[in-house]
């Protein structure tokens, strides 16, 4: 992994890749989530939830470190709450 991706920022990397269904779908950089328009609408709620999870860790509102499994569980919880 390049050094710029492993730079520490609290409990989260400075640049946090967001993986969904095995693919890079977004990145969280400091206090911003960047989600490309190409993300299918059906995946967007889960991707946004994973980004929110990363942002909350970066802000110190949730314990870290960020993990893909933790993000997936968070997204599942949010989806269940919406239904």
C-alpha cells in the first residue's frame, strides 16, 4: 500500500477507500466523502452508509479503526432501520 494511503489520522487513514461488493466505489478524505456518479442507485444507500461510518471514525464519534466488515455491518444496520 502506498505511504499516502497508510498515513494515520486518528483511528482512520487519511484516505479511506470504500469497498462495496469487492470494488472501490468511493473514498473518504478527511471530512469529505467522494462518491462517483457511476455508483448504481441500488448500491448508493449502502455506499453512503459506509462513507458515514468512515467519517464518524475520522471525527472521533465512533471507535476505530475502520474495517470493511465494520462498515458492512453499519450499512446493514442502517438499511434495517430504513425498512
